């Protein structure tokens, strides 16, 4: 006799199902919005800026690879970049291995 009474007491009141789900749905939606604005959106912006930087590279630019090698761009193709790192020394890299374009007075010409 105790079991049916316990099950009846634990059941939600009639018609309260939708109202009790509304705060849960609002909480999940707000967590997804926070996740989007804190994680996904900044990553997308950073990726777009990197793509713009890689497409704007031209001959004569001083660049630094992701491994830290400094050089001057001498040749460009769709997928590769040729860098002059010293006199008579040219190395070919993937375009994606360019970390940044080096600008400023602290950079010296190779």
C-alpha cells in the first residue's frame, strides 16, 4: 500500500509540465549564448584575421614562421611561400606556416 501512495506523491501536478520546463529551457539557452559569445565567436574572428593576413602577404614582406624563422618573401604560390633567410639561402614553406608579418623598427633586413 505504501508504493502507490509514494508514486502519487512524487508525480508532478497536472498541467504543470510545461511551466516547470520553461526555466530549464531558459537556463540552457542562456548557457548556449554565453558559450557562443565567449568561445566560438572570438575563434571565428581570429581565424578570419589569420586568413586575411595570409592572403595579404606579398613579395618583400618580412615574415616570421610559426617555428620562429625570420625571412623575406621572395616568391608566392597558392600553397607555398619561398623565404630568403640569408644571402643565397632560400627556403620553401607552406603558406599556413607563416605566423605573422614582422613590422617595426626592431626588425633588421636580411
